[in-house]
C-alpha cells in the first residue's frame, strides 16, 4: 500500500499544481497588461488557461481577454501564430474602449508592426487612448506631433495631458519633459498657458 502511495503521490501533486492555476480576474489581467507581463504570465502558467482565455475573448467578449487572446494569436504564444486574427481581437478590445488596445494599435500603425505603417491612423488610435488617460499613448502621440504628424489643433491637448502626468519612473519623467519642451516650440505661448491648467478644470 505504501509502495502504491509513493508511486501515485507525484501524480496527485501534479494534479494539485494544475488546479492551482486560476483564471485571472479582469483587474489582475489589466495590471499584467499595463506592466506588459500578460504573455509571459500565460507561459509561466504552462499554457493551461488557453481555452478559458479564448472563451472569455470569443464568447464573453471581455475586452482585457480579447486583448490577451489577440496578442497570443499575433505572436504565437501557446497557440499557432495567426497575426490577422490577433490584430482583429486587439481591435475588438479597442472598439470596446480598452486604452491598452487603442495604444497598441496606435503603436503598431506608427511602427508598421504586423500592419502597414500608417501614421495618420496611429494618431487616431493614440489620441483615443490618450483621452482615456493612457500615459504611454500620450507620450507616443506627442512624439508623432513633434515629428510633424497630426493636427496642430491637438497640440494643446497633448501638452495638457503630459503637463499633468505623474510618474515615479525617471526615464519616463525625462521623456515627458523632453516632449513638453519640444511641443512648446511648436505652440503659441497663449496655447501653452492654457494647456498648463490642472486636469480637473
């Protein structure tokens, strides 16, 4: 009996480990996405949650899961790569107003990654994400404006968002300061003064 128990105990331990992997809550997943750890977490979980992730993306149409599933398909993480389907799911998340989905599409169009480069389209997605408070998108949008893309009418908003940005990351802080200095050179002094208002006014 003891011999049998010792034979089966590693199997039961493995079964316990499989049960231990719980599907992420929407908040957990959003935090992983914001830290760009969502794909590595799926791999760390030994790809056990693929069916659950697909169901939440495809059937329940949960934006964070559409984004995750789209990224998995786009880059072939735990599934065969299907970039076209992947981008479609990321777009569905963006259509539901997920700032991270909007930011990623904007970045991909700006860089020509997986899609054809289209800076005008990038501005549209990044502006939407910026309005929703996505700091990454706000910096990327300002950089596109500085490079001559987008409308000068939008410079004030871009300056306003970055002027009110809060970060404890030194590199990001320096990047924001640099964007503000460069944007200021493209703006009328009156527009700069107006853009320096606080977020709640």
